[in-house]
C-alpha cells in the first residue's frame, strides 16, 4: 500500500511539472559581438552593460559575448546582425556609415553627454531609421570619447597649413578646413607612417595614444579636444521585439544607467593617459576660444552637410534639427 502511494505521489509531482502554469521558465540567450577586441577600452562599458543585464535578469535572459573582430571583421558586422547570426553589438558609427550614415548624428553633440542626446530625442529618431533601413534597433550609446590632434611639429593658432595628417572622413572637414593635407592610414601602420615622415600627425581618441605606441612618435597634443565621438550599441530588431516587455525594459534601463556613467569613466581614462604622456615629455598646444569656435563651425557645417544632408537626403535634415541645439553659435 505504501509503495503504491509513493508511486502515485511521484507520478503526481511529475505530472504537475508538465503543467503550463508551473513549468520552469526557459532562459533566452542572446549572442553579442564587439567591433574591437575585448581588451580595447572602447568596449569596456558595453561589456559592463552585458554583465549587469545578466545579473539583473536572474536566469531569464543571458547575453553571451562571443568575441570581437577575430570572430566577425569590424567593418562587416552589420550584415550578420541584420540576419540574426548574433543579436547585439557595439560599433563605431564610421564602420556602418555606408549603410546607416544617420548614426553619425551622434558626433554632433559637441560635448553633450549620451544622456543629454537621448533626452533630446536622438536615440528615438535614429532607432526609427535603423529599424526601417536595416532591421536593427538602437539600444543606446555606451561609448563616448574625446578626440584630439597629435603632431610631431608645433603650429600656431587654428592653422595646419603644410602638415600631412592621418585622417578618416569624419575629421576631414576640420583638418582640410585648417589647411592640412590628409591621408588614410590603417591604425596598424600609423606608427610607421609617423616615424618615417609619411604623416606629421593624426587625430585619435584621447584615451588610446600610449597603448598602441603612437605617443612615442609625437611631441604635441592639441587641447581642448576637437571632436567628441559618441558610438552606438545596436540590436537585431526582431530579437528585441520578441522579448517580453519586462526584458525589453531591462535592456534599455540598464543601457540608460551605463550612459550616465560613460562620461566619467572615459574622462578618468583620458586623465590617466595625459599623465602618462606628460612623463614622456609630450607638450600641450592650447587653442584659444576663437580657435575652437572656428574648429567647431568647420565640424558642424562641413560634417553635417557631408554625413547627414548629402548622405541621408530622407532623414538627414530631421536629425540635424535635433542636434542643432548643441551646435556652435
């Protein structure tokens, strides 16, 4: 009798476990990729976002970081994201500018924080565009850095006449506008280009000059910074929309937390970098307020025309209007 009762009890427990109301929740796993290797400081706050989401999700959701450019080349990550090969990534707006030039609007905040750009409606506006054009949504902006000019030679005022500068398209309106000739040089070849005289200087993130060794080949850092670059975290829209509302909210709310911490985090990194360069004897070239006004106007007028109005006739004007409040007066 006792044996029969035990058998019935076990059967009842097993049956109950199969009922919909008491079935254990399945964990949703999302794959994540970064445009830079995990040891690059550029990905620090995105990886922190993953860590926090995983902790807060309490087993309902897990974001699995699968790698960086060694897994998918930096400039080719948007396509597999669109197809759902992985669910989310952090990348430079420059890397996806061909398909989504509208994301470059984040570069025209002139020091506005990610939180301020979001409050201005920029995230919502870009999200609408990226969903329509590529089937991806904008999670937020976990990366913002100041970009400075570094040179081997001194110069005075807002003039780079006679200097050869390593550049990328986003810097060209300013560098060319100040009289420099510009060249495209891959980061892996930049140190050699500096040492051999192919270029006299370069524009670069202020948090990553000593690490790659570039600081050994220059004598001057120009301050204040000429650009503030704000880059983006994207997610496959179908993957996001398929999540429950509470998990969607978790992803976005945690990204908003991270965005508030980004300026302080990378500000501290830049301070540490400056201290290291000072020990190496690198001197500062200070720009006056008038110089900076000229530089900012070149970036605003030339940059928004090239990267928003011409590159995105359908959406560029609307995005420019949103960031107009941050433009130089």
